């Protein structure tokens, strides 16, 4: 089973920040949190990953709580093209396979 | 920017036929994966491959499935005798596996339809 839980769906107005939460309370000390998104049935697209510190790249920001039990992906200015299913993934310990949950279906509204 | 490519994008086959799905991972990546996604369902791990061996496989990856890296660039998934329930999107992914870099990069997928 996936080691993460996410809300099933969220709406966001175009141009606003989209904040997507994820709980990963069983994460261990050296496990990274990865975020991907899937637009329609395309291949999952890598967005960002982090360990302890907050991270930012050209796509998004990742805020990880100090206890590392949860994180939030932030799309600072959501566009219609950001409508997708967003997955928060923590590797299963000892392996490198990804276990995908159901993700959060983000709908950006015009 | 380097990317994982997959061919064909769509494949239609008759039940019982063999199919081979092809992937070209990112150059210099060492770890390769296949995942599948049945329509409307989660993305599921099938198999991981490193150093010309299967590293890990799921219970889905039974004797009907096999993987191969026939040359320095391609990575293939073969389904020997397809079943209706094999209809799905199949995604290939690769990972560098060096310097602790663990991010997997996915291809666009092959949509397999078994009739």
C-alpha cells in the first residue's frame, strides 16, 4: 500500500496558488518525498522532491514539515494546464519501486 | 532535455498473441522499470531491472511477462500470450542510480488493447 494519503480532489482558481497536502506519517529518516503529476493518461511527470528542507524549482515549491510527517506542494500561479492528478510518493523502504496512491485530482477553474 | 521514449504509442492485439513493448530509457541511466495503469485505476509497479537482471517484481509480473535489454539502448517488455485483462497503459521509467539520485523519469506510455 502507498505510504501517503492525499485528498481525493481539489479545485483552484486560475492564477491562484494551488496548495496540495500530503500526509506521510510513517516516513523514515532517509526517505525522500517525490511529487509527480499525470495529465489525462500521459506518463507521470516528475515535479519535485525533497528530504527535509523546503525546495523550489521552476514548476513548484515543496514545503516539508519539521517532523517530516507531511508536506505541501505549491503551484504558485495555477493555470488551466495544471489540471491533473498529483501524486505524492514515498518509496517503499529498502526498494526503489514507487507505490502510487490515488493522488489528488486538481481542477483549475477559469 | 533527455527523456524516456516508448514505442508504439498504441497497440491493438488479439487475445493469445504475443506483444513486445519497447522503451528507450534516458542515456546513462542504470535502473529501468515498467508500470501499468488499467483505465481508471492506479499506476501499478510491474518490475525493476538493473545490471541485466530483474531486481524486483510484483505479483502481477507472472510467467507471461518478461523483460530484456537486448542492446545498449532498448528495454523491452514482452507479454507472451495476452489476455483481455492486460489491456492497459504501460509506462517505462528509468533512474540514474548514481550519487544517490533516485528520481524516476517516465515515458509517455503505450496503450495496449487486447481484443
